[in-house]
């Protein structure tokens, strides 16, 4: 009988990001520790905004404007 490895919680939540130009980025990782509670997923927006600024700085292009974020489906 094969042994199954226990599932390890990664501590991240995946989000799909939809931009105002109609494009989409899937499975953006956000630390789970700051999510939930009274603010729900709103702290994820700030984290993803920061990721966008870093990506824009590295690419030399302006950051894309985020329309909405939703948790990725399983």
C-alpha cells in the first residue's frame, strides 16, 4: 500500500487579477496571514498593487491599472 504524503498548507492564497484594459493575470500569490477577518480579501489588493509596482519598475513600463481581484478557482 502506497503511503500518501500529508498535505502541507503553503500559507498563500492565489488570486486572479483583472485589469482595466481587459487583460488578466492568474494565480498571483498573496500571503494568507493578512487575509480574512473584518477586512476579508481587501489586504490582498495592497499586496498585489505592490507587486505591480515592482514589476513595472523592473520592466520600465507603467503599472497596469487593476480593475478587480478574485480568489482563483480550485
